[in-house]
């Protein structure tokens, strides 16, 4: 009788432990695949915005606006070429455009 209880409890514990990680029971709406963000090359002008602190926006030559994060010249009106990645998962208080994590920058004279 005790062996039966121990066996039943062991089976219940095994199901409870392995059920959440079983791919058969995974949520079909969840995505576990990580996609490496694409590198972008942008050319435009840096603008310093007075929004809840300080925000820096890149107005590109094609009319799109991006928020810059990382190391770059923080000088109003500087023309630059920026190489970075767009991170759609970042939300900031600036809300001035998609966030670009700057990897490298070249000032255009």
C-alpha cells in the first residue's frame, strides 16, 4: 500500500516537473526564437530635444527620425553617419522615433 502511494506521488511530481517544459504543451503564441537585429547605416543631423531630461534625435536624409542611444556627438546640428542596430523592444520617455543603439559614428563636415 505504501509503495503504491510513493509510486503515485512520484508520477505526479514527475508530471509537474516536466510538463511546463514540454514543447508539446508550449504556448503557440509565445516566441522563443531570438532574431539578431539588423545593422543599419543612417545619415542625418543630430538634434537635442528638451524632453524630460535630454533626448537626442537623428533626422535622417530620407525624412525618418530615430532616437539615439550610446556614444555619439551630443551637439545640436552635427551631421553624422551612424552605424547601429534598431531595438524595437526599448521604450523611452522621449518617444521621438525608433531607438538606434549606436555602434559607430562618423562626423560629416
